[in-house]
C-alpha cells in the first residue's frame, strides 16, 4: 500500500467516530471498508463519513486499493464493506456467489471530455454530450476513441479522427490526443491526477448530463459485520452526507466539482438529453428450435421488442429512434446498473440476487418451470425422480429445486433440449425440467409426433423490466405503461402473436 493510501487510512482512523447514528455504542473493532482508490482520493470518503458525527469515537478504517484487491479482501474475509463501480465485473462475481448482501448506490464520479488547452468556449458551455460534440465539429476538431468499455456509449464515430487511432487507452490515449489537438472522453479523476505530467496541455469539461456519471455502490460483505455496514450505507445516503458529496473539493481547486450525489443519476433526464431510449435485449440470431438451447428465444425477443417500443413511446425523446443494444446475458444487468443502457428487457426474474443490482418494474410476463415427461405417465415425483436440466440454466433452476426440497446436485445436466428429450423417451431419465414456454415451443416445432408431454408448472416465475436504482419517476412511467398494456389486453395479444 502506498504512503498516500496509508495516510488516508490514518486520517480516517483519527477523524472517524463511532457514528452514534450508525452504531449506538462504540465498537471494539473498526469497520473494515475496502474501496477502489478513486473513492478516497484526497480523503474524499473519510471527509464525507466524518461529517456524520465529529465527536464520537473511531469505528472505521479505509483501505483503498485496486479493484481486484478489493474483491480479494471481501472473498478472504478481510472486509466488512466494499465500494466499487456498480458494473465492476469482480463485484458481479461476488454477487453471483452470494458473498455480498444488497448494496446501494452512494455517489457517482464523472467522465470528462478532455480537450486541448485552447478549446473553444462552446465546449465548456455544452449542457449535453451532443452539444459538446457539436461544438467540436463546429470548431473543425475530432474525437479520438478511448477504447474502454465504460466509455463506448459516449463515443461518436462520426467525429472520429483520421487516420484511425492506434487503440491506446487511458493516459496513453490522452497523451496521443492532446499531442494532436484532439478530444476524447476519460475519467475526470485520473485526468486530475495526471495534470502535472500533462504540463497544462489539456483541460477537462464535465457537461451537466447524467450520462457522464458513473455510479459507485457500497456492498456489505455477507460473511462479515453486515448490519453495521448497512448502517454506514444509510449514513452515506443521508441528506447530510449527500450534501457533503456535492460540496467536496480537491485541495487547490475550490471551483471544481468532482463528485455527484445519488440524485444526479436521473435516467429520465439522460433519455431526454439523448433524445431516445436505449434498451438491452437478447440477440436476434435465428436458430432451429430443435438445436437452440432456448427454443423460445425468438418468440421471447419478438414480444420484448414490442414492449420496448411501447415504453419508448412514453419516455422522453423520439420513440422511432429506439436503440436496441444486444449484449451478452452476463452484461445486461450491469449495463442497466452502470448507465450504459436505460432499461433491460430480457426475461429478467426479480429474484436470485438481481435486486441487489437493479430495480424492477411490475411483471409483464409470467411463466414457470415444468417437466417434459413420457406421454401417459404420471408426473415424476420431484424429490426422487431422475431429472435432467440444461447446464446453461443452472442459475434459474438450482435455487428453485432447493425451495422444492430437491438437492440440485442430484440433477444431471445436458447441453440441448433434444438430448434431454431422447433420454426421457428411452427411459434413461424420468423428466427434463425447464421453462414451460421453452418446452411448449420446442414440442410444437417437432415434425414427427413425440411420446412426450409437459407437466403443469411446478414453480411459477415472474419477469420484469430491469431499471437503474434510485430512479422512481422512470419506474413509475414504466409501471404505468405496463399496467395500461396489461389492462387493455395488449400484452396478452402480443404474447399470442409472438408464439408465447
């Protein structure tokens, strides 16, 4: 650990108090907070926490280090609370493994438009990303791509520099851009840390657009003192702490805001600024129902795209300009949580830890797990039957089976529906458990009669639109439209037309 980070921890140890509002009585051991470095740069987190109660005894210590080290500390039991960007892959892994309890967004740091020292005033006055890009275009400038994942939503290919850049990222991309008088997007904090090295060759602009803000989430570690950690989270989200977040300034920069409160993460305003809605969805690759591991994939996507179109019509901007962003399954919820997309519509179940990452709308679809079994036979007993399941669906059915009293480790996994069906037909297995709609679409697509039937639903599921946390007005609009579509029978009609 660097001397600077050790100093930050020491300052917090002396300045932080037992936060009578947080703990009631002095704790014998400090609450161990592990965070990515940016969170305690210039002792930011220490300063915000110290505002809670300046006279109480110490109870917390901060360790700021690389994200991977934060995750390792949580995994090895050395942390009670961690703070990372909400879309950080390491945090997602801990969530999936049940090592983190439900967290909350506590503040956000900005991405800045980095430009040459002689950038025109119109860039500094821009209120949105688009206005900033227009100012660059009007000045005859170009925008270099900074090929980091969390920056891809900010890039405008039409402003690309020629010849094409070399793929450099981070500081290397900044140095290359400023050396040619170009612009690019990069984090404000790393830019400020590199200002001395840049020798005044560049300046950073942060438009008041929610899309440039990257939310950070505080997560209690489930195996640690999670109750105290939760109270610290509540304190960080208090009105006093959020005011301190906005008011915090770096030494020597009294006019530069570097942190934003939770209230600034307004996705409705982000949609309005952009002019259209971005929705994460499944891919549209057509495959034969017999070979696809999800035979109902196309039907689900068709239904959900119609829902996305309907929601875009009640959200700000141009509904005809709806952008469907195809992301891999593991990327979709983090993209919603991190602000890369506005909504996610991809058969999300609001269970299985998903609520720890995003909010959800009211349900727009209901289905459940059923068993594909031999025709004419009684439904297999779940507790003892020789069951099969798709390996790719483990996160869906394992917890369901536990709730039904079945050890999921006794279920044999297969790679395709056809493989499972053959085993059931030959008696090598008693049944294949899967979403009922998948089984029905697969069975309906068979060209020859199969000696198979589908049981009633054994576990019911609800599916909802994924929404970013702390956006009640966006949730209200989405819920109202889903309610209207359901009451009018429109959702049912769309399901039928899609083949669901």
